C-alpha cells in the first residue's frame, strides 16, 4: 500500500489512502492514492488513459456509479473537515458549492434540451435561494462570453466548443468554490482556444485564490500551469513533487518515459521515445510494482510494492531503485 502524502500545512484538500476494489477481482482499480492540494496552487495529475485519474476525481465528487462506490475505501480532509468518501450526503453538500468540477467533454456534459442560462442557474439553485439567473448572467460575463444576455437563451448546440467549455467553467464556479477540479478541460479544442481556456482558469484561480486539480495527459499544459505534479500509473501515485523537479529530475521510470516522449523544440528531428506496452487491465495487473512489466530496470525486487519515499524536499517516488542515478549506477 502506498504511504500517504500530505506535505503542506495549509492543505485545502488531503486525499488519504483511497482504494477502489471491484467485486471478483483481487487487484484494486485505485490503490492507496494520497495527495494534497493547497489554496492557490495547481496540482496536475498526469498519466496515460486508464491510469485512474478520472476515477480519483469522481471519487472526490461522490459521482462514482453505485456498483463501483460500494468498493471505495479512504477518506479526505477538506478545509479542516474529515469526510469518509462513502458518505455521499456530505459529498453532495460539497459538490457544486465548495468543490466545482469541469468535465472532460462539454457537449455531453451540457444538457442539449435546456438553455445555457437555465443550466448555470440550476447549479446556483442547488445551494442558494433565488432563481439564479442574475448569477448566471454575471458568470457568463466573467468567463468572457460576448453578448452574454443573448447567450443566456441559447442552447448548447448554438455555441462553439470553446464557448461551451466557458459555460462549463461558469457552472463550476457560480458558487465560488474553494477547490476546482478540471478533467481534461481542453480536450478536442484547437491550440488557440486551449490557450485561452487555460489562461481563463489561471486568472479566475488567482482572483478567487482557489486550489485547482488539473487532470491532463498534455505535458505541455503541465509545464505551463502546474505548481506540483502527481504522476499516476495503473491506479497508483508513482511520483509527485514540484513541477521543476518532475521535469528536470524525474525519478520513476514511468515519469522518465513520459518526459522522453516530449518532442524537442530545437535540434534535429528524431524518432520520439516511447514507453513499450500498455497499462495493464485489472485482470492482468502484476504483483508488486505495477510498472514492472514495461520497465527497462525491472528486477526481482519489483515483485514487492515499492513505498512512496521522499528523495528531496517534497519530491517523492515509488521505485526500489530511486534515486536512479545512484542505485542503478552502483549496481551496474
């Protein structure tokens, strides 16, 4: 089991030892996931598809399907309050009020049968008195949608992808939450609109002093916006630390593989490095280190689960051979 990681005394959210078991399978989908987020900082959670990033965010929000939530274990502390992640009533009170979420695909997250203004106002009415239309109009203006009064009456299909994503941001922030979770908020957007959305989120975070969890597989986005990074692989946190440390001194073989796949901006064109293989399914999960079946450094020790250990100030990695430049060189 991976040890808990709470490395900041000003934590807004501390996730503690979250595991998700599925009936009939010995290996959990999430295994000991722990991290913390402070007010005003951006934690980027990265990893390939299938690594458990979205499952973790849905666990925080209390939005797992009933068949999955039955196997959920773990807790979180939010703004000084201890919450069992199976306490759906407590999570419902936080959801949309103290914790907002931007979902991955705005076209499927917005209801095509309701006007934009009504959908934002509904998010307000879940936690406040009044019809919420004034607040909806204010939020459309805040997120930079032109002709906001007219857009209140539009349906989702009448907006571009970038505008729909701005509506999702307006819905997530209408109740002024302390924490924002953004799950791949720039998916399917072109690079110009992507940059606009990221700048908007960063500006609103600064103005409101929110903590932010940004789930992404785009390392360019991570380099631009992250304060700290948590690298997930097969349901576990395998490395976490300040963004500078993760990019300049990665210590888990999986993180090194991810960083090696970034195309260089300068120099000769070369074939990009790849991480061979795929993320194992729950049926094929190896014992011990879950990356061992794809790791070039795997040895007999990897049949045991490595602990998440601190290598430098606030820089943790779950690898038997970390720091790699010392242990592997000595063993060569």
